């Protein structure tokens, strides 16, 4: 039995998610991944992208608040 190597993705940025999704689309098109599993991964990726976006906005807002606080 030929097992495909398990790939681990460390998704810390939108670029990381984009790269993973690019590979996933290829695997879906070639039939390497069950479409049901693929759709679940895509959904989880969308949730993760939103969390990354919110975390980025929180960080940027915190920096702006610090600048304003220091200028007062």
C-alpha cells in the first residue's frame, strides 16, 4: 500500500493559507482528495482567514491607540 506523505501546514498568514489552498485546488482537480473533505478544509480556511484579518486589525488598532496616547 503506497501511502502519500502527510503534509503539515503552519498557517500563520493569509499568504500561508493561499499557498495551501492552491495545492488543495490542484489535489481536488486531480481527484487526490475527496470533495467533501476539500470543502471542509476550504470552509475552515475561510474561518481562519477571517481570524487572521481580525488579529491584524486588532494589532494595527493597538499601535494607533499607543501613538495617540503618547501624543496626549
